[in-house]
C-alpha cells in the first residue's frame, strides 16, 4: 500500500479517459500520456505545493478539493479559489519554470495525477499531437482564469465607483 504523497509508476489509461483535461486524446495518445503520469495522494490539510517554491509539475485533480491561497501580510492564508475534480493547477510553473504564485492546500483527501515538464517535453518529437492537444487545454485553463480575474476586477471597480458616487 502506498503512503501519502507517494508516487506510483504508471497510471491506467482507462482511468484518465474520464478526466476532461484528457478528453481529446484517442486511445493510443492516452496510452502514451499514461506512461508519464504519476498518481499522488494527499490528506486533508496537506500542502500540495507552496507559494514561491519552484514548480515544474502540472497537477490534474482526479478526486477531491484543493484551495489556492496567497499569504496575506498578517501571515494568514487567503483563499483565492477552490478547485474540484478534473481541474488542473501548477500550469504556470509547468510552462515557465517560475515559482508558484499560490499555495495549494488539500481541503479534503485528494488524488492528483502529476505530469513533469521534462517528461512532457520528451513527447515533442514522437508525439507532437499529444503535446499540442494538452497545451491547448492548458491555454484554455489560463484563459478562463484571466477572464474570471477580469470579471472580478470589473465587479470591484463597479462597486467602488458606485460607492464614490453615492449609489
């Protein structure tokens, strides 16, 4: 039996077929990606990755809930968003090799699939369509985050503008 956070050697392609992030992959492509995915488990309250730590892994939340937090000036964690089954995180560090912009904490027992950037880059020559399809899904995720942030920003401005005008 594996311990908490311990990595398994390979993921069953049938399991990842149900995860939206991998939905565009055909059977052969699923088999290729399954060879480089690893399963990790975390208990409720565990830190999956910490703000300012360097990250080169993409995380696919297979089961459970995770909150993305930033450290407030008083040292407390401020929750930015809660992610659920099928969501991905760590995508920015995965793409640009920079430190995580948030701390990710398991708010339930979770199971994640991890994809290391070096393993992913190894697919470029022999499996470019797998790389293309997954990068496209990462871009869609980043785009959704930016849209959400823009909406929240405009809501905040509208609230503040309305207060200044006495509405």
